[in-house]
């Protein structure tokens, strides 16, 4: 992929994310997505210090929400993940509710158990995840 194509792809994703965020906040349907499994995560940019909002798929796990840093199969972790590693205090929007949360990257036995559960729950996505050569981060979002 040329640098120009990479730049265009990044612009397409940014434009798509802006549309999803707008549709999510308007409360109506979201083109091509299931509102019931979508959240908006607002992080503080580790370099810019500015707020960044990213739409993410999530899974409810008792009192926490789980999301993964698949980054559409890219070889690097997504920016939102790097931001939560630097500053774990985030804002989560689900349905019509918004709250402060702590983002905790899972590791060890907790990550292994959650990863197995996610693979069993979402087999089509698990197939895509297996093609990624890095360890995909799993993050728990817990309401403060």
C-alpha cells in the first residue's frame, strides 16, 4: 500500500468515525452497526492532551465493559489504547448515558479467560483476530 493510499484509508476511517459518533449521539440507527454493542470512548491524547472520541464495539461483563484494540487488523495498537495506557481516566457513552470510567488493560489469567470467552462469543470476529500478528489488547472499562 502506498503512502497516499494509507493516508486516504486513515481519512476514510476518521470520516466514518465522525459519522458514527454523530449518529450515535443523535440517538437513531447507526449505519451498518448494532447500537446495542457500540460505545463511544473519549480518551486524553497522550501527545496532544486533547480529548479524542472513538466508537468501539463492547461486551458487557458484570460491572465492566470489555473492548479490544483490534485496530482493524493493523500491525500496531490503536491510538485510543496508547492513550488509555498513558491516562486511564476516560469517558464512556453507552445508549443515552455518559460516565467517567477507568480503563484497565487486562493481562495474565484475567486476559486469557476473557479472550477465550470473547472468541467463543464472537467466532466470526475471532477468525479476524487470529490473522493479527500482535497481541491484541483487551481493556476493561469500569465506572468510577
